[in-house]
C-alpha cells in the first residue's frame, strides 16, 4: 500500500530537514491508510470493541526529507497472526525514489479493557484480508 504526503513546514527543524519523530507519525498515516484501503477504519474497529496499540517501534534514517518534498510511504505487512501484526515501512522521496527511512511497528489486538484478543473473533473478514495480503507478498 502506498500513501503520499507533502512535507509541511512545521515538520522541519532548524536545520531545514524533517524532524525524526515525524517519521513515526508518517508510519501511522501509512498504517491507517492501509486499513482504510481494506474497507475498514479505526473508529469502526473501536466500535467493535478492539484496539490496536503499538507495542514496539523502530526506525532507521538514511537521508533527509525537506520542506515541500513529496514523500511516499510504502506500508507492508511483515508478520500477521490472530493477536498481533507487524508493519514494515519504506519512506521514499517521490521525485527521485531515494530511500529516506525504513521502520516497523508491532501491534497487538486488545479489548477496550486492554486485554489481548484474537482479531478473527471480532472481525474475521479483516483478519482474512490481512492474511491474504501477507501471503500474497511473501518472497
């Protein structure tokens, strides 16, 4: 799944480059767009009683993005199971396809009481779609 965004001025630091913490926000933009592309939304999932908190995150920075660059966030399912999912992200500058950053987020499915749950019990159709996408993109 591909999501495009344009770097806003407030996302840059005094050196004129994107502040590193904004990449984590971009990962979230990619992830929520990914779920939305499947025909679901976070509010819809929350209404079913499930949440998807981040339990691990990592990023590696390679090159700087700057104000007004258009960046492409590629979101890939790295791992999926009934109670967890791991997303991989590749952030590139659209103009030259230069890889700017890579990263991952690991999530677990939980109830509103923050108890771990199995996604197939709450949304079997979403779980099936996630597994199908994961299997289709396996090497």
